[in-house]
């Protein structure tokens, strides 16, 4: 029996290479979900439901922003670990992530500072009062767990995205990355049992303590990334475990939000990973479905049990119903799209998904810009006026998002790939771990975005 697959006959046509930008390579159903999530978050902050007749009570029962957040986190959980496993190289993964996320953030913040007046500035006042501290915490993208306000309010969700990268890296170097189901159940159980018990700002109790915490976190992160940059297996393991340990400490003792929301976010992300492993035959159907069912029930239950009274101030939702129904809706849409993943999704929706990160970062500055420019005019009233304003806002947002994607995101992603190539030539990394049999190589993932 021959173990080597025979070559194709000379006259047999070769399958066309898949372009990195083709719908197949981009996993269009995930882009479609990202497009919907981006629209939900932008429309939530724009107050769309308040502009629609008789829809003003909907936010009490369905929070569009929280829906978009959780949909983004499910998508991120599905694709991020797969990206690391495809590379098999922690250094390349982190280099790609840094060049993927930071340039668009820097451009969005600088554009806000340059275009908007101080009186109508979206950049948080804390950033002007404590510029070095704010720059350090937001530069680490850990500000939501360090007691420092986000420079742009929407950047809060990137903290949880970053800590998820920490966990994924630590699990990968320990060889525990395939144990997604028990990890998911662990986080969901913590959300359900601990509820509001975990401390909020347990370390950053005052400004000096916050400075110390930011400095300590910065030292740990820089040390960890320096170890990872060497690509030496032992040092890479140290670096990834340092990151994982830091993330675990921060989410347990220095939350900005309630403990049940923090733990639910990570349960949701790892549940997305469980679904990826189910699809590619790395996990049996029954444990995967039981795990996801437990997470869904937990998400609805913690909303009912804990998201009341002062907890609402931290989750930024108006009621427990809006929290639980939004969480359930995000899961329902993700599951429906996954069942239909073999079908072609509308190109405009997938296209919106490709620019969703820029849309996420820029929709707030654009809203403040419009508010600033329109403040000297009479209020826009009436259904037609509000419809024209909404369509104009959406059109401008899509144009800005597309320009940012083409002029900032794509060039820096290419630069990141060149940096990886240079590092691999000068400081060779170990050979990447091959993909599991039958699992298609996922594309470079988009960052999760949030409300």
C-alpha cells in the first residue's frame, strides 16, 4: 500500500489557488456576523430605537450594544485560537495581533484629538488630566482591568480581547489548548456561582495604587513579550505563562465590571472555540453541545439573578431582561449563521464585516463630530428628518471605515507579515505545528469589538 498520495495527471487542471481576500478564505459567515454586530453597536450608541416611533421601550427588553458585544466575542472565540494553532508560532501570532490592532486605534485617537474641539471631545477627560498613566494603561489595552478609563469609551472590550489572547497563548504553550470545553464550563460556573462577589477595583483603590498597578502590569507584559520575541521554546513558554497569570489575577481581583459579566465574557469566548473544535472534528458532538447549552443557560440566569440595582451601573444595561435577552439573541444568531455557513451571505454584509473594526472605533468620534457641527442648527425633528440623519450617519461611517481599512489596517497588516518574515530569518522560530487533519486554515482574525 502506498502511503504517498500520487501526483495529479499532467492533463488534469489544477484547482485555482484561494486568494487571501476571497470569500472562501475570509469565512464569509463570520464576516456577516461581524457586520451585523458592528451595525448593532453603532445604532445602539446612535440611539436608533429612540428615533423609531413606539420603539423607545425596546432597550428595556433588548440591549443592542450588549447583543453586539457578545456576538463579537463569540466570533473572536471561534477564530482566535484557530489562528494561533494554524501558525504554531506564538511570536508570529503576537506580531500579527499587534500590527492588526494598534495602528487603527492610534489613528482613531489622533483623529479625534485633531478634529474635535475640547468642549466636544470624545477622548475621556482622564486622558488629559493624567496623560502618562492613561497612555500606559491604554497602550497595554488592559485599562478596563487597571482602574483607568478607556481613551475612547468603546475600547473597553479590547481589554477582554487582549486577556483572551493571554489565556490562549498560555494554554497553547502548555499543550492544554484542546481542553476548551472544561475551561468554558469553569468560567461559566464561576459566573454563576460567584455572581457579584468578585471585587471591583480591589487593587486600584486610589490614584497611587493605580499607578503602581499600571507600572507592574507594564513590566510583566514587556518581560513576557521580550521572552516571546526570542522564539526560544523555553522562553516563549515563560512569556506566555506570565501573560496568562497576569490576566487571571486582573480578572479576579481588579474588575471594572461585575464578576459575573467578566467570567461570562470568557465563557462565551471559549464556547466559540468549542464550536470551532466541534466543526472540525476535534470534539465530540454531545460534550460540545452540552457545554454550549450550559453557557447559554448561565448567561440568561446570571442576568436574572445578579444584573439588578447597582450591578446595572457596571454592566451598562438598563435591566436584567435586556441583558439576558441580548445574550440569548447573540447566541441564536451565531448558531443560525453557523448552520447556514455553507451558503453565500450577502456581499455587502460580509464587506461590512471586513471593515467592522474601523467602524467600531470611528462610529463614536463621527457621532461627536456630527453633534458638534449640528449644535448651531435647529433640532432635527420628524420621521423624515431623523431618517435622513440616520442614513447620512451610516453612509459617512461606512466610507470612513472603508478608508481606514484600506489606508491603515491593510498596509500595517502587510508590514506585520514582513516583520514576521524578517524575525524568522534573523532569529529562526521552531517549525509551526500542522493543522489538525481536515481543518481549513483560518484567515487572520479580526479583533472583537464592543459597545
